[in-house]
C-alpha cells in the first residue's frame, strides 16, 4: 500500500513537473516514483515468499520478474509511440495519469486483502 501511494505521488509530481517545466519537480518525481516501484517490488517478493510453496517459488518469481519488467518497459515504449502524434508532454501526462489512477484504484484492494 505504501509503495502504491508513493508511486502515485511520484506520478502526480511528474504531472506537475511537465506542466511547470520544472527540473526540481522532475527530480522529486523520479525519486518518489523510484521509491514507490522499489516498495511495490519488495512487497511482491515478500508476499510470494510467504504464500508460495517452495517447490513452485522459482516459477512464480520468474513470472513476477517478467511482469515487472514488462510493466516498466511497455509504458515507456507506449509514451514514445504516443508522443509521435501528441508530443512528449501530452504523452507523458497521459501515461502518468493512467498509471497513477491505476495505483490509486489498487490501494483499497491491498487494504482489503490485509484485513
């Protein structure tokens, strides 16, 4: 939950940085997003370690690594392609908004599962 919140906050800062053309906000956005990604990934690994039988853990971790790398790479490629038609600022804002909203929507699910 903390990771999703940090990631969402970092993406909100990215939107502010794009709108304000601010390098300082961009750096803060990178730090916030990086912390959020790290916490989400660490939470994934911790949850898998606890819930997955040892015999299946290698396969599950392989799938998680694949999904995580795809989750990092696909949006970057998508922003690049979208920027050809809309410009980099608009493409970045669109991707950041979609991902931030997705993170915010996942927080209640994480809270519910922990209860």
